[in-house]
C-alpha cells in the first residue's frame, strides 16, 4: 500500500489515459521538483480567492511545498473581505434571473452582488474602511503613492485586523 494520501492513491489508480494521465505526470514531476530542492510557484488567474484557496495552500506552505503565489491584487482584497465578513455573505442562487427591481432591493439592503453571492457592505467594506483610510491618509501626508493591493497588504501587516 502506498504511503500517499487517499487523493493521490485515487488518481494513480484511475487517471490512466489521455488528459487524466497528464495529471499524474504533472503530480510526479512536482514531487520530483520538491525532492530535488526546487521551489514551487503557483499562478492563479482571476478571483480564485473566493474558493478559499488559502485554506488549501496554508498547509502546503507550512510544509515548504509552495513557495510563491502569483495572483491579481484583487485576490488579496477579496480574501480580506472574506476573512472579516464571510459568515455574513448571502448566496443568491437565482442570480441569473434577477429583475432590475430585485437587484435594486439587494443594493438597498447594503448587499453588493458579485455573481451568485452578495457581500454585505457594513460587515465587509465598512469594517475595513477605518483601517484602510488611516493608511491612505498616512501615505498622503507623506506624499507616498501605492497601488490598491499594496494598501491592503500594509493593512494586513499592520496587525489592526488581529
């Protein structure tokens, strides 16, 4: 029996041909890279933070299996909002069929819809606003300029969200 986990064993048993087999090849190549002391960069396209990939990558980072993550600045912003407000998010399963009035009603309730989920303005945006404003103000007073995600990163590093 293999010392690998259930997912690895499943993949090796059933992913035998064509594109599925390339997944096995890629996993083995990744394992070889790590065993040879190479570093792993993970590149994320789009807003994959909504999949809460940090929970998946956290242990891999701790085990020195992922070394760099390249993503859009929006990923960091969305992760921060998710951290402070995720239990207040509201799913909208019928989001494709909303009338303009239903869209307006959500907005009037302070729910900012992003595809199938509404981010509550008070719990996400307003909760972060005072902290990010202080960082913006300090930068402005010093004549410093940053990209939006750099302000978010500064907020994380400051410890105010602890």
